[in-house]
């Protein structure tokens, strides 16, 4: 089973890389896409509601990401996620709070998560759902008019909107591998020139595929290759392929490649059974290479170990 899983992960990597090589992304102006995370395996609730409860304890994670440092108006992201299985362990609930600042706009997400999990083979299959809303704030009065313009645009007014939304996901995991699929937002809202439009349909979905496997090299060393692939039907895609070396079940040293975008190095430390801290730094290799100071991501997880498997290391 493990060999088969390894082959599946490798084949998915080759397939997604070939897809990425054959297509070019054409981002829509004014369209909001799901944010980027380098340490997505630690912050799983951010990309898949079916991740809810999979840590088998009350798990809490905070994340800070400064994207494209030194680039004016670049995204700055903070997240807070909490989730835990309920009594009986088949039902799990969680809360995900998100804030992202891009230029003069701010997005605040608040989502409740639910997952139904059941034993399947040597692992668990989780079906997840999330519901909540995005709170949008446009601080357009902060935009400075160019005095050299012959005709100045009228002063723009600040505005705020609330956009309800839903997301779904599937997640299968064992102690040695995981596979996931999710659509974080089923509704899409587009903002252009102060005009808001709600789009419904799969052509506006972010389809996220994740996978990873644990390979035991020796008593002190394990390897964990993983991937994340996001795709839209309008040929917008993103591929992350990476690997982590795990030493003494405490030190995580890794690197990842984001197709035509960034290279990332990361370090994580499992201080004890409850506390885990990590940092990642990304170098731009795409169109913005050399135009910013890279991206910095910091993450901290604290877990109340009161459930089964609490004394055993968890790698996913």
C-alpha cells in the first residue's frame, strides 16, 4: 500500500508539472484568488475543511506571511485556526480566521468548519464543510492622486462589503500518507471599479489537490515529500512540490519549488508534544524576480494533547 501511495504521489507530481509546463496563467484584474502558503501541511485548515479534527486533539495554529517584501502594496497575511474532534471522534469542528491586506484593501474571513470522519482501511476518510463570510474593506481615500494628471479623478469613497461563502473538501490520511481535495470557496466575488459581481459555477473555483507520504530512512531520519496543486478552469494554476527531512522527530528541514514563481527553504522545530514553530523564506524566480526582497512566513502551533495518539508523533 505504501509503495502504491509513493507511486501515486510521484505520478501526480509528473502530471501536474507537465500540465503547468503546457499552460500559461492569465490572472484576471480585480479577481481575488486563494492566498499562498509555504507551510501548508502545518496550516491544513486554511486550504481544506476536511482537515478539521485530523490532529486528533485540540489544535491551534497562528500564521504570519509577508509576501514580496519591499514591494509596495504586496499581500500581508495572518491566520488563526482551531479545531478538534468531538466526543466519539467521528464529528469534528473548527474555526478559521483570516486577514489579508493588499494595497488599500483588507479582507477578513471568519469560517466555521465541520468534518465527518470514519475509518476506511488503515486510515480515516474525512468529509468537510465550511461556512462563513468574507468582510471586505476598501480604503480608497488612501490613494493619492497624481498632480501631473490633466484631469483628476473624483475622490473615491471608502466602502465595505460582506460576502457569504461556503467550501467543501475530502481528506484521507493514515500515519504514513495523506491525500486531499478541496474547493475552499464555492462562490466568487469580483470587484472592478467599485462594481461587485457574484459568480457562481465551477469556472470560478480554486480546485486544490494535496498529497504527501512519509518515508523512513533510518531511526533518526525520515523524508516527507509533498505537493499542492491548485487549478482553475480558465487555466490559472499553481504547483508546489517539496520535501522535508525530519531528524529525531523534532527538526524539519525542507525546500519546495513553486512552478515559475518561487523557491522556498523552511525550518520547523517540534519543541515538545504541544509546541511547534516554523519559518519559511521564499525567493522569487518568476516575473517578479529581483523586484522584491522575498517572502517570509512564520507559524506557531500549540496543541492540547488529550486524545488518542497524543504521545505519538504526527507528521500530517
